[in-house]
C-alpha cells in the first residue's frame, strides 16, 4: 500500500490511485540556493499544493521527493555553503468524493464534524 499523507487539505499519495482523474504533471522548482539542508519537506509540499489547487485538484499522486547533491563542482563554483537541494514531483489529480472521505477517515474522526 502506498504511503499517504495530508498537507494543507491536499492528499499526497506516494503511489498510484486508480480512481484519480489526472490533471497534469507538477514539479517543485527550488527557489533557494543557500542552506537548502535547513529546509523541510514542507517547502516542497507548499509549492506542489499551490500548483495542484491552481489546476483544480485535491490530491497529488505518484508523489516523489528527496534531497540530492548539486555536485561538488557546481557547489564550489557558485560558492554554495552546502550542496544539497530538495526535489519533488507528482501528478495533480482529483480524487472522487467517496475516495477522499475514505482516506480522510483514516486521519480524522469524521463523526465529530
């Protein structure tokens, strides 16, 4: 089973969801070159949330993320104080209401809403 998380009311699925209607590919664009190792995954998710909402979606599927080195040469050449940057991508999607409720029920007690 794919790992699922929720961030700012958007469902992130690290895998495939057959009921999802795909809206388009989305990708995190690194806005900061310095101290990237001090950033969290929230920087990646914030940007993907905005892109998903702009497309009318409520989920990101095939969510992939991590940190990678920019390479020692580029790091020295540009004077970076670190050589680690975040990456992230996925597919903006719309999950049907029933599937969305099913996923949310695992995170929240919907009977109190």
